[in-house]
């Protein structure tokens, strides 16, 4: 496949069925609490070996009902879904995809959503195997869905292998889609943006945050660098989801959203314990971003 042909195929795939955004008639309030689990960079082997995912999945299935750390309080509720942020495969072979699909549809007991990562594109030996599967499963490579009154934007971003650098910009096509999707979200509705690149890897962070406009984006999720981290940038919480690959810490992240509180807590399934590393934990009040307050002030009618 030539470089031009590959670029055309990826462009067509990424533009396939650009979803219209979350419901414009969504309720003005969200559910009392929404819980979901997050992981990334599963890296199923080319030969289809995905044994390293089994302990993580089994721990996800067993976690509901387990008490949170005392500082958080309460117990883990049944998750509405599990969010995977890309690099399903080490390379997008049919065997790798088949293993992953079997694990998330047969062994995992909760619904699952996924985004393509750079490994899922095939690098310098491109393959559309994973991309076609994502389109068939979710309707598009970039799509939205709503749970518990929260709008989720699964933001696939094209990756330039020629840069030979894991740090990359969120693509123009992804930013264009993000603006279009956010324009259709009801004013004030909480929004979570999820993409494969993590905070440390995104080279155009300001352009990304600028694309949020006056939308109520409360969280940006990423993967790519295989470990859990938490950052805040321009009032936006960035949470990096961990990987279950064998050399990792052996964690996935539990995320809980209430109308006024946002929690992200990695759970170490190898140790059967919550993390104690504060650099990977988020417990924050949900506040109205300053950019939304400014917009409300400037649009208030004169008396």
C-alpha cells in the first residue's frame, strides 16, 4: 500500500459516520453517580496471545461491592461500561483482534467501548483490521455516547508514524469533529473527552483546550504511556489510564462522577489493593470552568 493510498484509507475511515453528538434533549441534571472502569494499551500479541488481560478482566468483574479507600468512602458500584483507549493490539492482526473481541464480549461482564491507538493502525505496515472492527462495532472511529447524563466523546486521532515520536498533536480532523460534537451538546451538560494520546504526549494541548469552547468538559482521558497519572491544565483534569501489559504495574482505573465530585482511583489487581500513589489519584470538586463563566457574563442581556 502506497503512502498516498494509506492516507486516503485512514481519512475515509476516520470520517465514516461522524455522529451527531449527545442528545440535544438530554435532561438538565445527571444521575446521582456514574461509575465506569478505564484501561488502555492492552497489546494483544500478533499471534493472539492475550493471557495477560485475563487477571485484569477478572478483577473488573469482581470489583463491584469492594469498599473504596476511607478517604473516598462508600463502595464500588457496578460500572456502566469499561472504556479502552487504544492499542488493543501489538500489531492489528486478525488473531489479536479475535482474542480481544472474545475477552470483552465473553469474559468481561460489562459493556465496553474502545478507541483506536497508534499500534492499531499498523505503523509502517498498515492494516485496517482493527479499524474496520471498530466501525462495525461503534459506527465510527470517532463517536459519542451518553451515560448517566454525561456525554462521552471517543476521539480517534490520526497518528503520523513518520515523526518517529510518541508525542504527537491531536489531529486537525479530530479537533474539527470535537468542535462539531460539542456544539450539539446541551449547555452545561458534563462532557468527558477520551483519546489515545495522554497529557504528556499531546503536543498541542492549548489547541485541544481551546476547542472545548464553552462546553462543560470535566475530564480528558488518555492512554499511550502505559501508566496511571493525573494532571491538570487550564482547569481541565487529565487522567492517563494504565495498561495491563506484563511489565506494567497491573492496574485499571475506577472513575466515579457525581454532580459535584470527580474521582479516579487506580486499582492494582495483582496486589488486590487500591493505589496509594497520590500522583495517580484524582479526587476533585466539579466546578464551572472560568471560560463558561466568562461566556455567561458576556452574553447576559443589558438591563
